[in-house]
């Protein structure tokens, strides 16, 4: 991945761009929030109507149509691909392996109460030990792995209630 960016428009249309794609745009800023672009030899006027820079969410007006745009950078994409997104972790009842590896240690038992951030198990991957943490306060419903066994990416490790 070389400087990959993605954009989700209106929550349903996904686009991916490389840094070179963006640098090669024919674009001119005409005012602090207004831009003029040439896209496929067509003139396009755009204006940033609303900006949430920290969350990378924007409302953009293009030729009098409004679009909700969410931008994700290379790190955001990698975190999502590894299944580690914070939003997803707050809603799940299953802890999955973020990468293939071997289970070195299981630190919890079934029916045990755990707090968010508490150690659940240790996964060795690429010669590194990765401690998998509880994504939320929960009770351990079941443990689907054993010490010394290998797991694949996205394999369920622990189920929580």
C-alpha cells in the first residue's frame, strides 16, 4: 500500500485513491471552501459546506448536489482490515484473531467477568507476542481456542455475553 486513501460517499459508494491520483487532479481553489475541478474534460464546482476535520467527515456540494463524504487514510484502512476498529469492538460479542498465529496463553476462564482493556489471551504472530484485550465489560461465555494451537485471521477466539 502506498499512501492509499478511501472515500465513502452517502454511506454507500466507496472509492479508493492513491496519493498520485489526488496529486494529479486538475483542481483550483477559488475561495476558502470552494474549488473548481476538471474531471473527464468537464467543469465541476465544489464547496465544502460542513467540515468535521477530526473525524474526517464532510458535507460537499458539487454542482448543487449535496454529498456526505467520509475519508479514511492508510492507517484507518489497515486498522479496519485487521478487525480492530474501535466502533466495531464496542458492539461485538466475539473476539476474533486479528492475524494468524499461535495461542501462547489464555488468561481467562468461562463465566469470568472481565473489564474493558483486561488481558484475555496472548497470540504469537510473526515472532511477536500480541496481548488480546477485552473490547468491553463482559462475561466470558466460551473460549474457542486452546494454548499451543494455531489460529487463522478472523477466527473466533472468545465469545462474550
